[in-house]
C-alpha cells in the first residue's frame, strides 16, 4: 500500500485570486517547519517555477498535458514527489480553464493525479453570494476532490463571518482567511533574479509565509489533504551518454523546464556557463541557450565579446545549438529599442530583435519536422524580429487548436532557433537535428 502524505493543488475561481501569494506562503511556511516540500506548476510557466524553488528550496516541476502525455505527467509527479513529505501544485488561471474548455486545466490535472484541491477565493467585495459560486465549483466536475477553501483579500473579521457562513452552507470546509495587505504586492515576475530582485522576492515570500502561518489552520489543512501517494515509476537503467552539453544559465538566460534538463543529463555531462559573466564556452557537442531576459542585460551581454566570438566560431564550424526566445535574440545581430541601444550581439542569425512596439505573443505551439515527428512547446515574449524573412522559417507552427501562427523556426547550419520554448522531457531532443 502506498504511504499517506499531504498533497494538494491550489486552485482559484479566476486569475488574480491570490494563488501565487498562497502558494509561496505555504511553501515557505512548511519549509520553516523542516518539511521537505516538492512544488509543481500546472501549465507551461517557466517563471513561477523559479520562485517556487526560492520558497521551497527544491526545484519545481511543470505538469502539462498539452506538452506531454497524461502518463508522462503522472510519472513526473510520482517521481519528483517520491522523497517529499508534502507535495504542493500551483494551478493556472481559473480551476476549470484549459486550452480547450477544461482540457489541460488545473482541475483536469488534479483529477488525473487524484489529489485534493484547496480553493483560494479572492473575496474582495464579496459576501454571502460566494455560496452559490462555491456550490458550483463543488458539483461541476464529478470525481474532483475539493478539500476546502481559503479566502483572500478579506477586509475584516466581520467580513470573514459572512464568508465562513457561505462556505458552510455550500458544504465546504474553510481553513482560514488572508487579510488585505496593501504592501503585499508580488514583485515583478519578469525580472531576472539579480541579487536585488532575489532579496525583494525573499522578503515577499517571508511576508506571505507569516500570514499563512498566522491566519490559517495549517494542521487541519494538511490533515484534510493527506491521501495515498502515487507509486514512483521504476527508473530505467540505461548507461549514461557521452555527449558534452553546455547550457547557458544566469539572470539573462533561465527559462527552462526541469525535466528537459534531466533528459540532457542522461545524454552526457552538462556544464553550465554564464554569457552574462563572460564565461568561456565549454567544450561541447551541443549548446543550449534557453530563454530569459537578454533585453534587461543587453549592455553587459554586448560587452562580452570573447564569449560571443566563441559562439560564432562554434556555429560556423557546424556545432549544434538550440536557442529559444532570449537565446535566439542573443544569437541575432543586435537588440534594438532598449535604453542606450542598439547593442550588437553574436551576429550568427541575419536579423536583429527589437523591443519597439512591444506586445505580448503567447500560447502553445506545435510543428512537424521533415521526418514527420511532432514537437510541442510554448511561446511567451514581447520582442519582435526586425527582418523575419532574412532567414526562411523551416517549419509552419500551429496553436493548440490547430490554427496556423506566424511564429518562425529558423535553421542556420546546425543552429536551430525560434521563439518557441520546446518541451522534450518525454521525447528527447537530438532528433531535432536529423
């Protein structure tokens, strides 16, 4: 029989309810108690996972049934949570919001993993009417374990009494409430984790943990979500690979999926280097330049000429490079539309990137390569390419519903680059160069 331990998915009625505040607070509060807490994130977000790691002291793992199969998601959850005492999954958007109706939603993930949901309800300007909403959340999806509710943005104890009565009449348990705190604002999630930004985030996490500890009945919550743990899948005993893999990792390049890096480590030795610090490029059979914030560090990156020259030499000699979003920008001629710019960059790709007229490009992406293999990923950026036709796209990409999108995928020699953050945690990555 599988052991029992606390496991929960933190959901909400809608975005902006306080999921992130509560998630960071409970991760840090449990860590303070000396518990090993494994964080997870529903969906493709590669920013929240980094802050989960700060709060819990363990790397967070994405659970996404569009990027990967349901079996893979179940295996990830069981494997990474096997040695943890508590597993905490932060949901995405509203509880039932998926890429196609409920598909891929937080509720779908909770039901797939068979773990309880704790609902965070933003209660600003709400009172007894919340009973009807809670009743709907409780009954909408048969088989969903809705363990109880935490109210957020509560104005007073009197306000909470109305909410608690509503919760009781809806047949749900209330684990407590978080008050309105004017200065408890989430620091910008779109800043690199420089020392100053990291310190600001630490202060915010500690403040959230103080509130969770003081205002919630944490023992009751943990008891209510204590369920049988999934059995971890058997580990494959394949011999380690012999490839040399260089991965850029610093404040400018940090949008990665935990399982992608795990798959790289199975191929051989992974060595990390910092283009921002001007680290020399390690000897490599494959270089991975993930996304991040090159636009915030354009001057520093542009000044590290030796690292850029080493990348140029590597690319021109046929070295394999995968450059995603910010990594692609780094390989371009220059970045424009930033203070003091334009800033010259590697110049491997025959176009520049610009922040002028910046607008959000967001969504799931998929394409089929020349060998008929399907690849999936996620696009999230504000920049644009100044001359998108300077290098023809080698693939037509589509969104989650099958609609064609203009997102290009570039290839120059053995450099593959684009705005899409690919997920290869289930499939591996080397076939991309076939």
